C-alpha cells in the first residue's frame, strides 16, 4: 500500500485502492488488524482513525452499508460455508421429515435443523465446526441458509419414526439398536438393510419417548418362546371384562402399530373402567414393550408436535379434558385429516402420518364426534384379587423380555405380509367406517395363530366375541347395551352358582339375589321359547347407578326416561326388552306398577314349555 503522508483524510482513491481489497477477504480483518497495518505503513493517527471508521461500513463492492446487516450476513454465510464443507467431507445426507422439518445424517446420527433448546446434537455440531452455539444471535441466520441447502438437495431420505411401510405395502421397516441399520420384513423373509440407503430411501428411528429405552435389539431364532412371553406379560395381564377383548387390544395396540399406514380410517380405543380397574396398567404395558410410555397432562398442540410415535396412549382423559382442540386432535387420529398447526413463534407443524390412538378414562368423552370413532373396552381388575400384582415388577419384566417378544412378533408380521388380507370378513355395523381396520386386526390374529400354532377354531371363536361386543355398540357411542349386558351376565353367573370372581362380586348384592331367588320364567314369545328375567326400570337403574357411579349418562337419569331408552334398545343373540304396556299378558301390572323383562331365546330347550313352568304363551 502506498504511504501517502500528504493526505490528511482518506480520500476516495485511497478507499478504492485498500478498503475494497480488505473487505473482500474472508474472514475480513478486524478493526484492530486494520489499525495495525496502517500504522505499519506510517499513516498518521488521524488517517488511521478515519480509515478504520470508513472500513467498518464498507462492503466488498465498495458501497457503504446503512447498518450491521450486511456484516452479519457475511458472517452467517461464512459459517454456513464451513458447515457445508464439513457435511460434504463427512458425506452427510439431508433428510426431510413427515412434519416438513429438515435434518442431516452424519456418522449414522441424525441432527435436526431446528431451534429447539434441547437440540444437543446441533449445538455440538455448531461448536465443533463454527465455535458458536444455538444461543448466539447469528445462529438463526446460519441455520436458515443450511435449511435452504437441504431443501434444494437431491436424493433426500424420508424420515419416519417407529416403523414405515413402503408405498406398495410390500416392505415393512423397523429401527434397530444400531441406528445405521433397519429390520426389513417382507413376505420373503426378515433381513437387515441400511438405514436411509434402502429401496425406499427411509430413515427410520425410535421415537425415544422413554429416555431409558432403545430401539429393537433383534433376536434371531424360534419365535415361540417370545410369543409365549407376549401372552404371559401382555395379553393375560389385560384385565378386560371380556377375556377375548384382550386379544382385540393386543392386535390393535401392538401388532397394528407396525402396519398402521395400511388403513387410513382407524379405531380409537377407549380403556374404560373405574379407578383400579387396570385400564392404565394394560395400556402402559404395550408402551413398555416398545420403549414408550403413556402421556398424562398434555395439550393438543404438544401432542401434535410429538408427531407419529407409533402408539400414543393418552391417560386419564375425562370429559373436561375434551376441549375443542383436544377433540379435534382425537378426530384427526381417527380420520387422518391433514394436521396443520403453528407454534407461538410461527413455526409450522405439519403431520401427514399419525400414531395409533388409545385413551384411558373413567367417564369417557361426551362429544358425539369422538364417541362415534371409539371402541370401548371395559376393564374390571377392581373386581378381582390383584393384591399380589406388582406393577413395578411387571414393568421390569417387560423391559427385560421386550427385545425377545418384539423379535418374535416380526415373524407374525412376516406371515401377515405373506398372506393377502382377508376380505370376506363380516364387519360389525357399529364399526363399518373402520371396516378395513377391523379386517386388518382379524388378519393379524390369523397370522398370529399360524405362527404360534393355535388350535383349529381359535381365531373364529375370538372374532365371534369381538363381533358380538362391537355389534352391541350403537352409533353415537350409546353404552346402554353394554350396561344391560353387564346386568344379564351377573344374573346368569349368579343363577348358575358359579364360583368365579364375578359370582363372588354379587354374593352381597341384594338386588341380584332377589332376581335369582324369584327365578327366570320359561315362556314362548313370537313363536320362540326362551327365558324371561323380570324386574322394574327403577330397580335396574338404581343397581346400574351403584355399579357405574362415574357414568354421566345414567347418573341423573329418571326411571321413566331410562324405561323409554330401554324400549329402543337392540341386544345381541336375539335378546329383547319387553314391558308391561306392550306385553301385558307376559308382564302384568301389580298395583299399577309396571315391569320390564329381558327375553332371551333358547335354541334347544332341555324341557318343553308347560303350565308347570309358570310360563305364559304370547303369539303375535
């Protein structure tokens, strides 16, 4: 640089000759470095001061900036270039998630490109390459440049969590303990493939809802020991009132979670029962199997931000929890309508894939749009002797055996992929909108029976019970059929002198004892022979209110309103609800008191109807 001591100020020629050259350097010299260089050239103190003042506002093209924006922009671009060079050197690959978020795969690990404060992977990358952190002001500008590069990148991976199905539904992928690999299940077998660089370009990872858990450590070999543990630790520990419904939950909440993408419209399962009935314990057991856990006090935006975690258990969701936002989220889980939300800072959350939804509740939802999409499964652990059941020990056992169990279930999924889904399955009318979901569950149960070598007729027997229970479910979530079934089961159990747990629960039940002692009548109704149980609407309503103290539907209902609801009730197996007004000969009034009766046909009566059996014949 020329030493112009005659100039008292930095003129335009001086600026063009020196400042433009230094401004183009990357990194740009600091003010202190510029001052040192000028002094070394013999410039006066006044020239040095003027030169430094001008240099701090001059860009590489010689134009003056109005603020520090361009300086910050050059600094951000410099850090972004460093990151791009580092990623290219490591042969990193960009990934776009289901929610639209971008990530980069480095050394087999995924680094999300977001501003979350707990994004330790990205913070570590910034520190290593740029010596900056997520909390530095320049970081946001750096990340936006990197995200733009990721958006324009070719050959991106598709990010999924928990599992992923290929578009043609011929390949199922599940994450493994080694994050660089995936388990691929097809009709031809079970193989290990690279994560990301596979036929469908899927990068699949574990949701990591439980910090202590990890992805599957696949165990090869005979699946039967693992399936035996599955039945012991999961299925048999579900305290469902109807035992066969435990298999319904096992298919929906365990096996179906892997292939959930097959069906667009999905059932939302409601674990119903009073406190201590085992509804939460059963749901959490399925979560532990996958290294997940149930969610508790959460809001709809937080659940939406969680994304597709495979299985989402929402615990203790009572009527007050069903706000408009949460109701909409539950409907989204069932219908798959595109979820598009924005956070407080405008950050957009978009989920095209969703988990299987499970709700545990005493009261259940009071919104018809939710009731229509739910299947209620009742639990009754509180009626059993569960004093020896240790939930902590149960959780520990599941965690110890979960890799063996899930590895065995992969063989069931292979059988499921091998055989085409059955289409000739009769679907209960109450779940017609979820017909494909129901068929998938039956197909999964059939595959399980084949791998576990269940006896002939095992699947048909269980599915018949499913159909009977679900047929009882009226459109709109009406639970009256279930309540009456509960009453009829109690009568039959007590009348047959059963010694099981249900019978012991009625040993001190005065109302039930009166029903049993009065006996059931054998009658003929509309050409059919059957048994008739007689009571009053007031007595039955009072009994149900005592047995279901948290049921809002019947808690404030009057006997007359209850009787009217019973008149339009449809019960399984041809059972009919009769009353004194319509059937005065079968149910005559006594002192103006009206009666109701439950007529259940007997296909092969052991004895003919005779006057000695106290029957009254009524033909129509």
